[in-house]
């Protein structure tokens, strides 16, 4: 048996600092869980002068990532620099040298995960990526091991803390998107460039990873329909409350059909969900992922989706898991993509225009007779049935909102209706559409 497990870290930013601190501060309990010491051998970063609030042992910190890759005493490499090209190169080189890898890099895995998993399989090493989705929430291990007996029927995820913080503030205080975004940036809850977060891209990367694991299918992240929160207004949030809903940015996946000929929905967009549902209660920067299995039923995983220590916790959990495997000579016991490679099969990702949903539609119209009947007529021609209508504050000849909730309809039909309605003379601005998840009453 090896006398110890050596760990090297590349990237000493927020997550790298958290992981290093946990490895050092919790070294005793980690040793008890693994059976031998797990030693932090090297930490590489271009910036070695900034105080991270952590004291590393003498000689551990370096500016040269090659010292991590070249050190034969390092068994596990933590890639925590983020990004695509440099991170991919480092991971593939570590794998080629027979080192196991842990990464928190959801964007890289969503785009290049298949190549990385294949390289690891060929080389007989493992790749851990618990921290790539949900920060400290153990959703990756839930999908690959804890729920392995289930067909995952659906996934609903609040998987971006920045967007959830902004929507929570907008819902609670009635402020507009730009105002709350500026406050979130000032408070450090949003990046200077928040595009990946508020445009839904970050959530799409995470959803692509979960779909890959849940359904054993390669996922091209470009096939994940992605819509952000930038166009949401306090007016729509107010109407959602009146209908008994809360608006959240959700990553949604659903399994449709049989094992061999099934399809998968995979989409990210603002969604109205029943205000009484557990996931609607999730506030601030917290994440929550609701998984529905055919055997287990509903499970909700909730916790901090980002941050130095929560994400570092997930990274070190992978280190412990890999260290145990190394000591038992059991690398590859759990396939990185959950399914055995020869049992994975491509499933069709259902195009967005084919999905069925309930819809909230807000029309800004000139208040005059016959407007509602014309809108209803166009919807009816597309086979769209109206569930309820809300119109407030009639002002003859002025612009007023008319809100319609539909019964289940197809996206293609709804979009075709809106293209026609939005060309009508009484429509003053493009119609707002928000998809609704709930019971069709």
C-alpha cells in the first residue's frame, strides 16, 4: 500500500484556496477517512504574492505548473484555473502522465468532456468533477451512484447563484433588473462581466453535464436551448405572484420515451413555478436541484452553489474518493460519465419548437374594443387554448397590459401566434413570453 497520496493544485484562486485550506485544516480527518495521509505537495499559480489568508508549507507554492505535472510524488492533479484551452491542455497532459484529475471546470466539461473522459479511460485514470455543478451540493455523485438504480424522469435546477440572487431581490423588492444587477456587482455577488450568469450560459453548461450523467448520452451544449433573465421586468414578477407563481431561472431536463428510442428535453430559461413548491423557496445565491427518479420519487438537493469553501469541499470530496480508489487499485470503478462507455448511446435532444408547456403571455395593447378577441382568434387558429385572462387599469386609447395564461401548447404554435399578433397595429411592443411548469388546470 502507498504510504501517502500526493496532491498538486493548478490555480490558486477562489476555489483553489478553499481546496488547499480544507486539505490542510482537515488533514487529520481526511487521513482517517482515506487510511493514509493526503499531502498537498504543490500549488501552482502565476500570482504568488497576493495574500489568500492561508499559510502554505514552505516550498509548496510555485509559478510553474510543470512542477505539478512533472512531480512523480503527485498522484492527483486539481485543475482549478477555469477557461478552455490552457485548462484542457493541462488536464490531458496530467492524464497522459497517469495522474488522476479533479476539476471544477463546468464550461470545459460541457464542451470537451467526451474527449477528456475518453483519454482518462484509455489511460486507466479517473476524473472527478463534483464541484462543476452546484458548488458544495453533491449532485454529481447522486446521479452517478446514489440514484444509479433509477431512470431519471426529470431535473429542475436553480444552478446559478448570481441569477437567483438577482431574481430574489427583484421579487422581494420590486426593483428592475439593471438596478439589482448593479447592486449585486457592488456586493460581490455578480462578476464585472456577468454575461455567462445572467444570459443562462453557465446554467446551460451545468445542465449539459447533468443530462450526460442522467441519461448516458453525449450532449452538445449548443443543443441546449438557452435564454437568460435580462428581459424580465417587475411587472411580470407581479403578475406571476397574482397567478400563484414565482419566476426562477431553471435548467430543465425531461426524459421522454423508452430506453432505446427515447428523447430528452434540455433547456434553460426563466420559468414560472408554483410559489408553494420547495424549489420556489430558494433565495439569494443558494442553488437547488430537484431530481425525480422512477423508483425514488422526488429528491431536492439544496445548498451553496459557489464560494471558496463550499466548492472546495466538493473538490476535496473527489480527492478523497480518488485516493481511496488508488489505494485499492480500483481506478475506473465508476465511469466518469456514469454509464459504461459501450452502453452510452446518443439520444435526440428535442428541439425547442417541439416542446409542450404552459405559457404566460403579456401583450401591451392599445385599449380599444375587439383587441382581446383578435388575440384569442390567432391563438385559437394555432390550437392554443386560453386558461385565464387578466387585464387591469383600463385606459381608453392608451397602452395597457393584457395577460393570458394558456393550457398546454406547443412552442412552435405559440411562436407562430406571436409573430402574427406582434404585427398587429394595436400591439405597442414585442410580447413577453414566460414558460410555466405546473399542472394544466
